[in-house]
C-alpha cells in the first residue's frame, strides 16, 4: 500500500470519527432551565421577600429521602395554619422530570409523603412555597434521590 492510500484512509477514518461525535451531540436534549424567566425577573423583589421569610423558618421544615420515598415534615407551628402549599421538585438536568404537588392534607406526623412512582433519581431541588397568616414563604432545599 502506498502513502497516498494510507493518507486517504487516515483522512476517511478522521471524517468518520468526527461524524460519530456530531451524531451523538445531536442526540442530546437541550432545554430551557426555567420557563417564563423574563416574567419571573420582573417579580424578583416580591420573590426576594418570600425567600427572606422562608429563610427565617427553613429550620422548621425537613425534607428527607428514604427508600425512594420523599417526606416533607413541618413543625406544628407551620402545619397548623398552612395555606396554599405547593411542593415543586425541580430537576435542573431535565425539565421532563419536574413535578408539582399541592400540599393540602397532612399525614399523622404533620407532613407529606410523596409516592416513589413520581420520583426520578438524581439531584433535584425541593421548592416549597406556602402562605401562613397572610405571609408568603419560599423554601428551597437540594436533595439527592437515589436511582433504582
């Protein structure tokens, strides 16, 4: 085999190598991490106040994962007069795994248990927003849900 064929073969293999990586890169899903981010930025001052209120009571909220079950436990002070509670599980890696739960009725421990069928493994943020006595609160806790 002469040098010309070897150079042509190396060139062809290089093209195949690069084409393979271009193909794999096209298979990656690219999603916006937040929907309606511009409208949320316009309401940032309001959000900052709710976040500040949530920081004051964040030690009264416990989010734990055990056996692929997510539990949100609230202190009796919060659970007695909680209104409009929403738990949002936010997965930064993929929007399709995000879930929203309306918190209405308690279990016997002043908390909530999320069914494992709604959970996806990986890092996520548990974003809890609620109202108590006319004051709005927002608490965010990072959690890891183990893969099956």
